[in-house]
């Protein structure tokens, strides 16, 4: 029996179309990811100033791998974190909420306060990894996590990193990246898309870089600063290794990579309301989906991380998340204001965030207003980050475009701008 050539052609086209339909719905997949369900890698640098990258023009810092992410992805240079302390900043990335909304305003409770009471309300909030896990993702936590068991926020896998500055939490990046690579293999075997939370203590202290890296910075006069720069390059090396593994495993083209720092560093850095504390580049990289572009004007923040990832993965962000999708150009273009807050290292109350508050800030266009609390928490500032550039002054106004390092307080010259930004801050500060 002969089959007519046209009939065979129609039959073949139908089979191909059916296969493509099945593949597009995620019923057949190599690694579990499909164009509508990408893998996601979130890279969180730790204690890293926004200026300290070679792509940002730093004279000494060597970051060739992060530079490559920046030049081949969408890079927002005016990125911010909601507060410049590790734990509250990371909690914002998990929840898409400001610290005074999610309840984690410090790294530790004040002396005598039970840690369980401090963190319990937090776990009632919607969580990025939990929402992804419910959507069929395998989710891996590595590195820093100060809130007990990562499984409580929805991570399906972790490396036992429930400590603070030691143990397995400190080992990722510094000793090995193998837990991440093994997890990727597991996801491929299970034909599931994956989400990796990579939050190494890099360039965070202890500043103990390998000699092969430290020797590169022998010309830097300040030995302490040289170690910090070497730690940055160490972080950069791990980013390069991670990107290389994505390519090796054949998943690079369908993996969304987001990079940012949890807070800044340096003299007026960590815990500071100034730019060295709260500013960070935010990079989104997804070959073939995100067109390379450098945006030096528009405002983004770590509150946008969760809704961006959820939307990319086909999950509708909860209404409680006030951030925007960083891949939605129109949404980013509409935003003209960001709100920031800084708190004491040890939080006074999990339900009364104002008791731990140091500053509230507003970035609007070129302007930035820092409003210092007149009666701040009665705690000794734990960090130079709480240094005040203008002691005795409660309001500081800076023109960030003309003065990005905040050297000139213009509050007295522009009282109308100060008033406008104060009203914006008061309208934003809502405690549930």
C-alpha cells in the first residue's frame, strides 16, 4: 500500500506540532525548565559597596565575571536595598516587603528577648521559595540564613546552613560550589525547574582571601582594604564558575540570573542610610529573553526581586508585594520614588518596628532625603555605618546626580523639596 507524499507530509507536520505543544506545556523537558518556566539563580553579594566593581570604574577591584553579566544583561546602576543590614535585607528579598512590614528589622533581638518570638511572625508572610515550590520548582538555599530552618520559608533543599558566620553557611563559595551543582543535577533527573539562592559570605568578613588573590593587590597601601578587594575577586570567581556550570549543563539559555548585594560596605557603609550602605547594582541576565542594556536613570530595589522572579516563573505575585517586575519596562519607567529605612543592629520589638528605627529615607528623581529620628534607639551604634555626616542635623538632602557621594547637604537651600519628600515618607510608612 502506497502512502501519498502529501498525506505523509501532513501527517509529519501534525506530529511535529503535537510534540511542540506538549513540550511547550512542560510535559516533556530535558531539565524541567521550559520557556515559560525558567530556572532561576539569585546571586547575593554580601557587604559590597556599589562602587566596587570594575564595570563601575573602580581603579582596583577586579570583577570580570560580574562585568560579563552586566554587559550581557539588563543592569540597573541605581539599585537600592530597603535597609543596609544583612538579615532585614535578605528577608525583603524573600517576602517582597519592607522591613517594617515583614518584621525583621535587625540581625538579632535585644538582649533577653527570645529569638523564637522574634522570628515567628515573619514565617506567616508569603515567601518566594515557598511559592515557587508550590508551582513545582525545586528550591535550594545556600549560604546565609539567620532564621532557623530554611525549609520554613519553602526551600525544598538546603546545605544545612542555619548558622550565622560559621559551618556550612560559610563554606559555600569559599570551599566548594559542589552543593549547587549536585542540586542542579538532581533537578534535571527529576525533570523539574530549579531556583538557587546563592548567598555566600563574600566579600563579607572574615577577610581571608587566598594568597594568589591577595598578592594581586600588593600595591594597595591599606592592607585591610586590599583584603576586601581580594574577597571581591574571590566572589567574582565563584560567579564565573557558576555561570560556567549552567553552560556546561546545557541550561544557561533558559536560566534567569539576578545579581545584587545585600548592603554596602566601607566607612559610611554597612548599616548606613548613605549610598555606600543602601545602593547596589541590580543585574538581570537571561540570554535571548533580556536584551543587554545599561540603565543609569531609573530606580529599582531589592523589594522587586521576589515579584520579578515569580512573574518570570509564571506565578502571580501576592497582592502584599508592592515591588515591580524588573523586566517590565513600562512598570520601571513609571516609578519615580523609592523608600528606605535603617534600623539598629538589635531589634527592640518584632511588632513595633519604629522602636528600632534610625532613619527613614526617600529617593525621588535626583533627590534623596534622609530623615534621622530625633530620639533613636538607646543602643550603642555597633558599626561606623551609623556615623552621621552632619552631626546635629536631622534632615539631609542630597542631589545624587550632581553629588553621588553625598558631600553637600542642601536641606536648607531647598525647603520645598524637603517638605514634599517628608510628606511622601509619611504617606508610605504604614505598619500593619
